[in-house]
């Protein structure tokens, strides 16, 4: 009897209890146990991209395209403007995520914006970029500019640019002008909310204008390099002969509100004129009498 009990206990230890010989931990059912790390096959993660709309740009002002990416871990997106790399981002992780690419235009016109990865071009758009300033030429309002009355309008430059032209919608009001009279256009630094030191200057004979309204171009021989900041475009007249007899005048177009308070981005200077010599000396910049915006643009061809 004792020997029979020992044999039964040995059999239980060898084959297991009440399992019919099935190993423990397999979940039953008589299936084949899975080996560690061999679960069901995962679906392939294929990169996908969607891009936001690209709005019209303005010289020097920051623009942005948002790329919504999925399954793009480790990929680098390059944004180019006319073939020049302007922004990049490297994706971390495969989860769907937005990635902003910020850049700015350095010239005016229709530019080509592309976004690429190592496989090729993912996005391509024609981008319209406007000059910095005001191109509004509605209405019939003008301010005179002469050797004794100067006008100025501020420009906020967001990012570094090298403009090569100022455009002004203007006309002259006299058919005959004095010999040697020139229109002078300066780009000046800001000095406590008024025009300060000259950064660049360009001159054109007064007869470059016409008796009717036209956009007149003032091209710099050497485009100035402007860092981000506030600058002023100053329009003035240099007149060297018989200044007491005739004052040559050009008219600069503006759009304004005659009932509006003076703004902070236009100024005028009324110079002191010595009646004996006819020479004018600078005074100080003053606000205009009411709100107005001159039709002046800073541009890069």
C-alpha cells in the first residue's frame, strides 16, 4: 500500500495535475504557445503630409506654411524660395503633428515656394509678394513737396532686406522748372518717432515726373542693407537757383481721413528760408494736421 501511494505522487509531479499534460500558462485550448516578441504583424507606417494655404506676402514680413505630418519620424522638410533654402524642420515621432515653417520674402514679384524631403518635392506654389508700403492710389488728394517743405512716411522692416527702389505716386504741377532742380528720396533711420540719419539717398531731375499722376521709380546705385527695425522714406526738393523767385513743387498722392487724428507714421518739415540768400535751413519734424498715408513703396526687384 505504501509503495502504491509513492507511485501516484510521482505521477502527479511528472505530468501535472488535472491538465491532461498541457503546460501551464498557455491559455488552454490546446494551441501552440507564442514565442516572446512574435505578436501579430503591425501595419506599415507610410508618411503623409498636408499643407496650409500660403497667403500673399509683403517684402520683409514673416510668412508661414504649416505642414501636418504623420509617420514621418526622422524626416527633414526643406522649404525653398526660388530654389534657395529658407527654412527646415526635422520630424520627431510618427504621431500626427503640425510643423511650422517660417520664412520671409527678400524680393517682390511672383516667387516659387517648394517643400521637399529626401524623396523629392512634396509641395509647390507660386507666391505673390508685394512691396512694403502703400499702393493705394484712390482719390485725388496730394501734398506738395518743395525745397522748403518735406514729407516723410515710416516703414516697419520685419526682417533684413536690401531694397533697390522706392516708388512714389506723384506729379509735378508746373510745366517749366528751374535748371538743376532735383527730387531727393532718402531712407533714414528712426530717431524717437521721426526721421533721423540718412542710410541711403537717390536723386532724379524734377522733370522725371509728369503733369499727370504716375508711379515714379527712384533706384539706388547700391541697395542699402536694412536690418529689422523702423525706417523713414523722406521726399524733398533740392533747388539751387533763384529760389526766391520760383519754388518748384511736386505733389505726392495720399489717402487720408480729414476728420482723423494725426498718425504716428507720417511727418512733415517746414524749413526756414532766409529771404536775403534764398537758402533754407532745417527745422524739426512735425505730425501732419490729420490722418493720411502717402502712396510710397519700398521694393526689391
